């Protein structure tokens, strides 16, 4: 697939996603690893071997020290990383911190929560590993999509894990929630708040122009209206009980700031994946577009993270506005939207398209902007 060269100097990676276990004990129907376009994870090595991990540590140290990074974010990911066992993850965290020192390392585990018991949490907390959990709201909403292969829902097991995390706030990273149009947005937000998360991240289901998202009703914008309702529930609260990453990013961008995530805004991609086999991959959600979309043909055995930065597919995702479709560049909110999440732009052979969620993002941005403008006008009037 052809990519235009990026006009800007490469920006070093600062987030490193390590696929430490490629299998999962759930069978979520929207899983980009196993259920969408690229399902090759089924044949990846189940575990990251000690040899792959050793090389990854060396490459990480090299990148962090070469670029003088003060900090690195490292995510132990899957599949389901807790299938590797909490003690193994704690040992990995210790090795990774030693590798990047004197830079600091924010190490987290992103888990479905079903295997997080009291003992596992104690081990991870002692190792300074933060735990993020996926949950899609209340029991009915969560179990509509996040089920075991037998069809049994996962809510009870995840709820137990979240109760434990609420008692260990120092280890609690937050909750990821995929938007479901069949669920009430305000009810979903309140259901998540019940678990006292320090952060909530609402995610749009991974879709593109070849495999469009499910819509409810004839009109576009349903996901935007859902998120606007959730925004109001968060924004209007007299006391801010949690952070919501997407909403904070939009407010920051509307006020002239820079994004800290690739899903909105024009900041260069900062994340890279190391698979269980040692292959460098682009952000793993690209598996939702077509088989091979994540591939770089580079490995930790033979190549550096700087080599990955020079890969054409990575370089274009650091090109900012130059990587957007002409239609996007003409849009008045392109600095805020940033073209939307990169995987959501895919259409047969090209990512140089508006997001398949374009109408939703414009609706949400307009809503957030109107709320912000009204409040700023009120402050000036006062």
C-alpha cells in the first residue's frame, strides 16, 4: 500500500505496547484481535519468550536513552496478559524499569479483569503496575458483547475485580468502555462511576468504510449523540468524580492545546507494538482494517525502534495535517478531530479518507464547543 512521505522529523516513541500473551479467555464479539479483519493472532506464539523479552528490553533502553526521554509508558497487553500470571508480569515490570533507568517507567496492564483476584492484584500493586480494566457499563450492556466462548457473561467476574481495585487506588488505572448504541449513555456513565475509576475512556467500536459501524435508525450521528449525552452527564456534575479521556482531550484541543492521544487531534503517533514473536507492529487496532495492516517486517532481533520510526506507514502517521484527506483539510474542525482514529479512515487500499465516524465526531465536537463557549461567555459576563 502506497504512503506519502511525512514532511516532518520523526518524533520518538513514548508508549510501548508489549503483547506478552496473545490468547484470551473471553470471546468478545467486537475484538479486533480475533473477530475482525486480521485474525492472525490466533497463530501467534501464545507467550512472549524470554529471548524476545530480553531483546525488547535492550531495544527499549536504546530508544529511551538515545532520545533522552524522561519517561516511557509501557503497557503489558494481549490477548489477556494475566494468562501469563501476575508474578511473571511483576518480574517483567522490574526488568523494564531497570532497562530504561534513569528515565521513569509508567507500567500498566490492560486486562479484561476476569482473572484479577486479590492475590494477583497484591503482586501487581507491590510491583508498581497499574491495572486498567475493560467494562461496557452495567451487566446487560457488558454481557451483550463481552462473553466467554460458552456465551456466559463476564460481568460478575469483572465486577469482583473492580471492587478489589477500588480498595487499591494506587494500582487503579481506569476503565475502558466501548460505546454501545443499545445502552443508555447516562446510565452507562453512572454504572461505570459506581466502580470509582480514576479514569474512563469511551471508545468507538472499530469500524471503517469497508466494514461500517452498526447504526440505529436512518440518521447518521448516533454515536455522536450518545457521546454528547455522556459528556453532559460528566460535565454537569457538581463534583468531578472521574476523568474522561476523550472529553478532556476535546476540551484541551478546543482551547488550543495539543492532543495526547491519536484518536483525536493532530499529534504524531507515539505508540508502537512488540508482538509475542518479536515483530514490531503498528498500533494493534489497525487489525480491524485488513490482514497485514499492522505489519512492518521489522523485529527486535534485527531492528531498532528508530528503524520503525522510518517505516513509511509509521512516518505518515506522524505527518499531521499532511496525512489528512483533502476533504478533512477543508473542514473547520480538522485541528480538533484530526481526521479521527486512523483505523476508522480505511477504505479499500487507502487511509487517506475521512473517518467513518465523521458525522459523529462533528456532532460531538460542535456540542462540546457550544457548552464550552457558553461557559466562557458566562465567565466574561460575570
